[in-house]
């Protein structure tokens, strides 16, 4: 697979942001927020394209949380910094070996009957664009309850990942752990850190002068194949799946 690949589509079910500002917008203030989100990973180890799957007690559906601070410089542009923590997971049931991935069969590129888990920290900086104010008259926008914000950012993700056999949980590949593989036990070591790109849309509704409720959809593209420890899949024989 080429370097750019999807990490996850993080659908934030709800996020509560506490704003240090008066009813009239104060561009000298900094807004603080907290997000709680559900994660869907889009990569090689994925049973279905866009929704979670499960096998026994193992489920692809995972959660994350984040804290952020933002400052708007005017009624269109601003900056945001965010730190987060979360988990990712994926599974593939038996689909047969990865054809044409290699002239010699290797378990490391066979995504049949496998699963992975990932724990991560992430931190990024983003440009915020008030999309509502780009398409609406300023006076009308100031009276509008719902605001739409676009977010474009760059960040780092530090993670530990383990890929196992789906049936017997035997370890197949590691990042951020070490193991002798025979006893099937993990020992933590330094996390791996990679670059990612971030795209998001925020719908913001004010609950009071100082508190807003926002719903967000975030999309991350990670510059690594090591999140799910798989470089090719049965659906991606040529390694070009994005």
C-alpha cells in the first residue's frame, strides 16, 4: 500500500465545548472543549467497508476522547490545537490468501482470519474556517443559531498495535510491543509515531452564552501502514488501496 492510507473515520456522537466569550463574539478569547467519539477504522484489516463488524467477543467498534483549545481571529478564520486518546480495531474473516501480493506466501501479508487492536495518543494543529460566514450574510450569520465550521489539520499519532489470528489469538505482528511469540504475551516498549492529516466538519449550537454543543465528523489519513500491521490485503493485491 502507498504511504497515505485511511486511519479512521471518527464520528463524534457529541462534544461539549465551554467557551470563554460573551453573547457578542469576543475574538480575544480562547475556547476550551472536550470531545467523546466513536471510531471506525478504514484499512486493510476491515470486514466491511464503512460499518463495524464483530466476531465472538471481538468488536471493531471503539471509542476515543479529546481536549481542544481554539482561537478565532475574526468571523471566518481561527486556529485549534487538540490532544486525544483512543483505540482502533479491525478484523477479517476467512477470505483466502492475498493473491499476487508476493511470489512467496508470507503470513505478514495474509489478511484472512485475522484481527488487530491499537491504542494511541494523537495531537494536532488545525486551521478553522467558518463555512457559515462564507456563504451567509454577516448580519444574518450573527443571528443564526447553528454554525458550520470546517477544520483542516496536521498532527502526530503515537501508538502500539498488535495483530493476531482471529481464531486462536496467536500473535502475528507487533508495533510498540515486544514478545517471544511462543508464550503469546506482550511487553510494552516505545510507541511508534507517525504523521497524519485531518479533515473535519463541526455543527455548533449554543446552549448558553458560554457553552456550546457540537456534533463533529472527523476523517484522518495516516502516513503509515503500521496501524493495522498490514501492507497488503486480499482486496488490495497491488498495494494501492487508499
